């Protein structure tokens, strides 16, 4: 429920994404990461695992925490978990304005 609360605040409210686009049915077969500050859920990340790759997606950080390091911490946790599971290829989709953020983790845009 905490993941849904964070993603709803970010994607449905802040970014006006349609519900059906944000909650696409893949949540029940995914691993979810939640970042807490005290007892407050402030960020979420979804990971889906395929045969040979991991897809990190739906990174959401509540507006009041976007200037913190919480986004870096939750993504790093997702990458570390995927590597522990043996995945060497990780990909995702990012808004153009976030390409530099993902570059901190070695990500590069694909054609």
C-alpha cells in the first residue's frame, strides 16, 4: 500500500498520468522497493525480472524529497539486488530530463 501511495502522489497527482498507464497489471509479478524517512514512505521503485535481464521502472520520489539522495539510494538498492540475483543486464525507460540521473549508474540511452 505504501508503494501505491507514493506512486499515486507522484504519477497520478504531480504528473497527471492516467491510472491505467501507471497501474498496468505488472505490479503483482514485480519486486517493489520502498524508501522510508522515519515512518513515512517517500520513494518507490519497481523491478521486473525476465529470463536474462532486469527492468528497473516506476521510480517515484515524493516532491518534498526530490532534492535528497533518496532516489540514488533506492536505485542503488535495486541494482545491487539484481546483481545478487545474477542479472548483468539492467534496463528501463526514462523521461528525457532524467537521462543524466540514470547516467550516474552507467546507463546509456538506446536507439
